[in-house]
């Protein structure tokens, strides 16, 4: 994957060394609330939040006994700049996949999110998923644009936005 303003975009599967690069990128260029569930305590990248970030990804993606999703590190110009994830969700009649993408602030607004979203969508199709779902908020205009641009139907409920795309 190449192109966005002459920067090469590469998605690599998450492993332990990549997880540490991802944490460094998040600490340097993202707010914790943008990249992980809330952690009690003062704002910012506290020691507890850094440990929670590592534990979250180890539990959800790296530990074979607890992994529930596939995660890729988004690298832009050779540096970690975000993550993309894909998690199977079994509904009554088919397999759906729930996806998420976050990017560091310094690479946003360059079309990278759109190109990154293609990888989980392709993986979902290749894996036989019937539906792609994602969630965001009304305030996340870039996320809503990204989802609708991919062809997803958006359902706004108060501050929450659910997206669905038949594959």
C-alpha cells in the first residue's frame, strides 16, 4: 500500500516489538481516549494507561488463549502511525466483523484512513464475513466520512453512530 503524499503505507500484523512501537506512537501523537477504553486516573499517558494499553492489545490480539481480534500496525513512511483491527461477531444468521482504525494526529486528513480501511474489509471478505460493522460518535466527522465513503449505512442514535456494510 503506497501513495498518500509520497509516503508508503504498510500494515503489519501486531507482534510484541510492534506493540511497543505502537505505544510509542500513541503516547507521542494521540490522546488515550482516542485509542483505548477509559482508565481511571488523571488525564494523559500515565504509567497505568501505558500498562493498560499494552495489556489490552496482548489480551485481545497476541495471547492465543484470549485473542479475539486481528490487529495490524499502520506504518506511514516507516514509522508506526496507528492501528487497524478486525473482530468476528457472530449474529443469528451470519458472521459479521467489527472493525476499528485509529491514526496519530500528524497523519490524519491525508486519505490514509480510507486506504487503511481497505485491508480489514478485504480480510473480512476473504474470511467469508457477510457484514462489516463499526461504531463511532457524532463528533467524529472524519470517522463518519470514512465509513460512509466505504459504503456503510450509518445509524445515528444520540451521540452514537453505528455503521453497517453488507459484504
